[in-house]
C-alpha cells in the first residue's frame, strides 16, 4: 500500500480540519445492532443457536422479524469510521449518509470476514494450502476481492495466517497449517491477490492479516487461551508469515485475542508499535478483534473499560472493533493529557490513508449494475476456479491395491449423511454462499453418470442405521463412505479434546469393512483428525476437507480418475488426540523418540504423526534420484531428477528441507525451505532445480536477532517431510 505525495497531502489537510470527536470517530468500528423480534437478548440467541437449543431454521425465523440498527445517527455525526455489512444496497445507503450528510464527508471502510471466498467459496485455508500452489492462492484471493468489492465490502478480514500445530484448536481450519515457510508464501500470495490489481477500484480491497500474533499456539488448543513462548520461537515460527505480509504491502492487521507472555496482544506495545509498525513497517492501521479491548478487563491487565481503552490506544491499537470504548473514553483521556494528541493523530492518519488508497473518497458507492450482475448468478469463470481449487486441495492419504480411481461401470454405494448435505461443503467462516451454488458429493457423483445408490446410514451426529448399511453393502461393487465433521465442529470456539471421528462413524466404517466389499473413505473435515485406527484398518483414504461450493464436482472427479490427486498435507495428522501438538519441524531433543524406553516417546501411542506434513499420494508414482548440492558465493544450487514411473500423468510437489546440524540454539530436525509443482507424463523425467539463498539458513535467537552460523547443513529433497533424499554440506559465512 503506497500513497502518492498528493494523497498524503490530502490526508494531512483533512486531518487538520477534524475535531477531536471526529478523529476518535475514525477509530470506531460498528456492527449492526440487532433489536426487537424476540424475547431474549441477541447474545443469548446466538448461544441458543450454537449450543443446539434452537435450529438454524428457527434462528432464521426469529431474525426475519428483527430489525437492525446501523447507527445511522452516529455515522451522520462523523462518529463511525467503519461498519460490517454484506448487503450492497445497505452499504450504499450507509455510505451516502457518511459522504453526503456528515460534516467532512469521510467515507466508511466496510469490513467483512472473507476468509476463503465470498459467494464463490473456495476450500478452507488448511485445505487450499495443501495445493502448495502460490498462483492458486493469489487467484482465489483476487476473485474474493472482486466479489466482495461488488457488494460494497472494501476491507477483507483475511488472510488468516496463524501458524497452528495443535489440531485440537478449531481455528486451525482457517489458516495455512503448521509450517512458517508455507504460511509465508500463502500470506504473500493472498496479499497480492487481494491488493495488487489496482487497475480498477472494482478489483482490490484492503487486506487484514490476522491474528497478530501466536493465537495458533493457545495453550491446550483451547480457543482464546493464554500463549507463552520464547522470543526465538515467536520470531522463527509465528512472526514469519506476518513479516512476509508486511513486505508484500498488507494494508491492515487485526490483533489477536490472546495474551503473549502475560500481555494481551490488544495492549501489547512491544508487538504493535515495536515489531509490527517499527521493525516490519506497517503503513496502514491495526484493528482489534471483536470486543477485544473490553476483554482486557477479563484478562486482568486493565481495571475497567476506560483503562483498557487508554492502554490499547497507547500501545498502537488504531481502531476499536465493536465496544465503543474509544468513543466513550478517549476524548477525556486526551483532554487530561493521559493520551497524547499525537497518538490519536497517528491512528487517524493511518486509517485515512487506507481509505484514500482504496479510492473511497472518489468512488464510495457500488454501481447498481454490479449488484444486479451477481443477483443473476455466479459467472462461469468463478465456478471454474472453485472447481480447480477444490481439485488441487484434496490429499490422497492411502490407496492400497489401487482401488482408486473407480470405474463408472462399478455399482457404487454412497454412504454417510455428509455426502448429501450441500450446506456442509463450505466449512467454517463462509459467510455469503448461496445454497443454489453448492454441490454435494452425491450430486457431484450423480452428475457424472456413475452408477450411484445413496444410503445415509449416519454421520457425525445421531445414530447409525446398520440395517441401511447392510443394504448398502449388498447393493455395491464398491462402497464410498463420506465421514468427518460438520462445519460447526471446527472454526472459532470449536476446540476439542477428542479429534477422532465423532459419533459412531468409526463403528460404521468397521461394519462396512466386514462386508468384504472395497471401502473408499472420503474425509470431510475442518481440522487434522486423529487417524491411528483408520490408517491401520482402511485401505483407501481421501482427505477432502471442506472444499467450497463445488466440492461435489471435485470429489467425483477425483474418485473417478478425471483428475489425479496432487495435494500434500499442510498439517501433520496424529494417530491419537493425546499426541497434540504434533508437527514435523519440532526441535531436536537429546533423546529422540525410538522404541527404547528412555527416549522421547509414549507408552501407548506412536511419537510420530500417522500422516506427516507434506504427505500425499497420486494415481501415478514418482521416483527421485541424484540429489546434487553445489555452493556458490551467495546460494546453494540444488538439483534432483524426478521421474513419473507410473502409467498416468500426474503432478508432484517437490519439497526442499534443510537441517542446521549444530547451532547456538537447538534447531528443528527439518525445515521446509522451498517447494515447486512439477507435472510429468508417464515415463517422463526432468531435472528439478532450486536456488536457496545461504542467508535463509539462519534463524532468530532469543534476543530477536537474525543469525547465520558456520557449520554442517543437511539438505533433503523429496515428496514429503519424511521421504527424502539427503546430502550434507559444510558452510562458512
């Protein structure tokens, strides 16, 4: 995000004409308040929905009778900077009040959670990251920007780039997985897609990277929980994706709910002013997460709302999401000299700069023609990208006996309630999808002309119908069982202690196996599941995640061999829940896990992941040979030969890892340093080359300083974090 000198002058002139009330108004974000229509507070209504006391249908009926207060009077008075709304005509109406009826005519910045697509819902982030396709990451973000801008949304609360190593945390679904390098490249691509096409105001939005920082390391995998870690871990694992996003020009950042080493991120001056705005050079602004300033009272670091607001403003929190604390208390704090005016001016300058860069002063409204275009349905190119993204995001975990791909001539019994539920394909934090756009797995298979019979039998909720399972087995050449989680079982506030298949689904799979018929298991889930039993017992496992609106088309294409799976896991899968957190790039230990008793292991479970980071099979096979590592002045030139040794065309994700053998701090056993996608025809062999800057072999120490040290480094190249060729090189810097 770069402003011209003329734009900067405009911001300064506007700032000089603002009253203190108007300045603080620019630091205030509002959400529509729900009023009337029901007999309980709205917050309790949400609780009733999430804990199952009322259905989604009942919630919708109650909401249909409610009214929304969009704070029009405050907007008119210049006391609101931002709103959250996905109704384009309502957004135009609110902008009209801000631009034409407020004293200074400052437009609103309209924010919304567009985590993995707007109406065109793409795979959840943990799934899309399995494609290891930077171009795809960018394309889907660009499409999301275009769709949301057409709905009056010019600020996307995305990308979510928390590194997450503990699958018990529900929000693992929203981010790109456990690895800092993959997360950093995901972040860069998303920022480019959301922000870089400035050829038209219709094509870009302000990105909001979140959640800053270390939210994914919440203790015990429990959402909103505390986080404690060394500076070296913070700098080497949790900050890299944010640093990459800032280098790419991310316009805004959302602070995390959690405390970090005893200081909530919301009021953490070292994180906000020191690292984010100082070291990383954020030019835009920081917004709190919802109600997070007020929650600093619950944290116990602030005595009351006033104290929390003062601490947040001084720490560098530029905008308050939803509490009114800035609006209620900052004016008095400034007048009494508790908060310097320069703090307010800096925050407002940052906020106005983003609005200017977005072109909101010249073009605050969405043209009616753009609104009407989406009311007619999704364009074909949007649907095609949804299918492409879904196809690349699946991971074939296991395929014993080559059961997949299936033949259209086979009689397929499709089992599981998830297989026929189009409303479950989008996953957590999909906010604007239309049911008519969503394709279930059943619908996707039936559309191919395959011989499919459907038997619900059961799913993640409710009882299993074993009589129906008997009919499914009797009527099949092959059984395709779709099992996993509902979308509500992952995402925010969906942490779990047990991440095995919920309900009676494991029992159902065992029952189907006993029929003697081939069983293909399709997983539909928002987090890595504990698959110890499944990995041992099931012959075929296709990890399909929540793939977005065209999930059914993509899964059908993969099952029938119209596409060949190419995805690799962005997160490790444990054998049992008690292994969490489990991740490939763990530090070396003095007693590495082994079968011997006095090593870092469990008595009752494996110490390694059942399916490690980077794992993923294909319908063809690949062979690696002749790894070569050559040192130049600044780089390591690394090459390997890759051959398609199977009978189908396929794409392999070639992964480059290194290990610093002896360093001044304990280093990970392996670290991903690069990757690329290589497509080969049967029998084709190609040399794959990487240029690895030697400076990338360093690390941050416990003082936050970057170190590159002499010594031995091991270089690994292969098809996963576990299966690699290896060569050593000794370097002197």
